[in-house]
């Protein structure tokens, strides 16, 4: 059963309580827009399967774009510690789910992020949270790659940052060219990763190696 009260959606269908928060005003406006969209497409918005679809989509879109309210620098600073460690730190295979801003279709894949500390480290989960904060927006993969890199560089001020993203884009697979197996890879580097070929090669080698 879904109960919506003051922008809070309580779902206890499966024996547990999940609380999702939504902006009431945005939900109302988006619901009306999606009702109009379905009607314009020629659908019967009063048929059983579509009665609550505009509301569900309104909530889904708020969830999928929740990164606009996130503050990546604050995420990193919330678990930022002094540490005498200056070797590569890699968090790889971070799942990403984002929305292409050109067609508002999903793209998804994995992000691999590394940095070389210069006096400060951050909690490992914070790296994944920064990726999530930027991914949950209307995006292009190139910008997403740079935003992750720039946020970590500006906040931690490490000796270098490396970001590689591999993703499949539904705008290429479901429409347009319809190439089902295509994968797009983007990369961005600063500091030691940009200026030192052996450091960059070590990073590329490690993200492609299964150690477990």
C-alpha cells in the first residue's frame, strides 16, 4: 500500500517501510504534464493501467534527477581525514545510472575513480556518492566525467585524479542508429595521472584487472 502524506511516500507492500520524500508542488505539476503527454500520444489516461502512471512518473523523475540538490564537495568533506598516504586509491566498478539530456533516455555503466592523496583522504563510499550526485541529473557522459574529476581535485587537492566511465546509451540502442553492443568510454585526468604516463598506465591496468 502506498500512502502519500506531506510529500512522503510510505510503501509497506513487502513487509518493510520505505520512506521516499517528494516535493508536493513539483509532483503536482509533473503529474499534470505527464497526463497531458500521454493524452497527446493518443493514450487513454483513464484506462486501468494508466490511471496512476502520471503520478508514478512524476515521482520517478524526481528520484532520477535528485542529484541537483546534492552537494558533492560537502559529501567529500563530511569524511575528510588527514592521513600520511600518497599512493593510488582506486574505487572501481561504481554503477552509474543517468539520463541523457538530449533525448531524456537512460545511459548506464560503470565509473572508475582514482586519486593520489596529498595529506588528505576521504571515505571510500564518498567517492561513490559523488559519482551518484552528478549522475542523477540530465547529463552527457563527457561532462559527467569532468565533474567527478573536478570535484575531487578541488576538494581534496590530491596529487592527481583519474576518472574513466564506460556506459551504454539507450539513445543509441533504442532509437537512431540502433547499435546494440556499442559502449562509450570517456576519461579525464589531472596532476600525476595527466603528466606521468606510467602512473596513468598503472591506473588503466588496475581497473582492467580482477584481483578478487
